[in-house]
């Protein structure tokens, strides 16, 4: 009889896997490699995840959950007095801090592999789900659901592109000047210009 799955232990395994992938990247991802890095046998992984595809899907879902938690905890997320651009700048600073930079690189890598069709189809929801989540912040501020989704899609795409540019080129000044323009557009779009 199979042991029941301990959901807390499963989450620990997922978080350890994510932390490992943030250091190594996802392109050479194997169950054996993850198990060795975690100091476990592959049986520990296959107890919680049927195969590599299921683990990868769970990793992306957990990354999404962690991103949502971080955004929700960003000062101003639910404070209607704080312009969304301030939330964007705080997220930028956190994502590119030494503590988070490797995680940001992992997320950009996942998006690139998904765009190239090299990751499971369920990973596609990672990008759309993020737009829907950011749209919820915009609807709190009075934007219609349809406008919020379009705005969030453009914001997320530009934000991710600027991060990829900065991570690739190291040109912080140029990337952050472009971020400033993005924030001006966002404030105008949200009707908070000048706040």
C-alpha cells in the first residue's frame, strides 16, 4: 500500500526544487539531477510527482503562487492611495536584488522555453494567470475588468522584457529609464499621474 502524500513535505520538496533550479537553470532538468541536488533518491520525487512533467508543472504552479504572495505583500498592492507605479518599482527592486535575481532569471527562462514550445502546455497558464492576477490590482483601483486585463498584459510583457534586457546586458540605467516611461504610462492609464 502506497504511503499517503504529506502536502507539507510535498511543498518543501517543491520549494527546494525551485531554489535549486534558480541556481542551475531549467534546461538540463532531470529527476535524477534534482534528487541528487536535494540529497534524496528519485523515489522521494516520484512519491510526490508521477514523473518529470508532473514535477515541472507543480514547480511552475508553486512559482506562480510564490509570486502572487510576494506581490500581495508589496507595499501599496491593495492601498488605493498608492499609485500602481510605486508597486511596479518595488517589485522591480525586489526581483533584481541579489537575493531574488536568480529566481527572476529562472522565471524569464521558463517563459522563454514555454514560448519555444519546449515546456508542457500547462505552463502557458503561468503567463496568462499572472496577467489576471495583476489585473485584480488594477480593478481595485476602478479600472474595468477588460481594460485591466489588457493593461496588465502590456505591463507584464514590458516589465518582463525590461528585466530580460537588464539581466542580459547589465545596462541598468537604460532599463530603468525605460521602466520610468512604463510607470508614467501606467499612472496615466490608471488616472494617478502626479501622485
